[in-house]
C-alpha cells in the first residue's frame, strides 16, 4: 500500500469532486493543500501516513481518517479512506461544519446546526466556517 498511493488516491478523488476551492500538491510539505482564499481560516493540509490521512484544518484542529471497518478488501482501503475525507470536505466547503479553538489550546469542529453548548468546554469560543461558505 504506502503513503504515496493513498495521497494520490485522495488527490484524484478531490479532482473528481470538482470542489470550488483551489488546491495543489505541495512537494515541499509532502501534502495536498486546499488554499484559504482569505488567509484567516488557514489552509487545509492533507498528509498521508501509512494507511491513514491526517487533515490539518487551518488554524483550528486536525483529524485522522483511517479505514476501521472489518472486511474491507485490502485493495479498497485507500479508496474508502479518501472517500471519507472527501465527504467531510463537502461539509466543510458547504458550511455544514463549524470550527473553534486552535491547535495550541484545544480546537475542534462540529455540525453547524448544533448550539455551542453541545461542546460545553468550548461553548464560549467563536465558531468559524470555511471562508467561502461564510459569504
């Protein structure tokens, strides 16, 4: 399997998804970068690590995506992981997820339809959507 294959699978699915967001492969960082048009949210970066994708959501948080379902054929694992990230990105770019906090002090994300009290430890933090979704 390997990390390059997983990142390639993800990149190809991102191209197929036709997101209205600028993205590219950064050879310097070894990841796929989705560019924040405002610079405020921060770029979203996708890294491959063995059979997992790690997504850095701008200045807020990160998430790990792997294939944890049993019985998935080995040849389909990368496709399943990449598809999960693409589904999450649809929610991000459509404004269906809100982000709060930071990498330094506890950040996260939640469905936009929830009240901030859903995450009581972070209830006082301002929520942010991907810039295009916030317009």
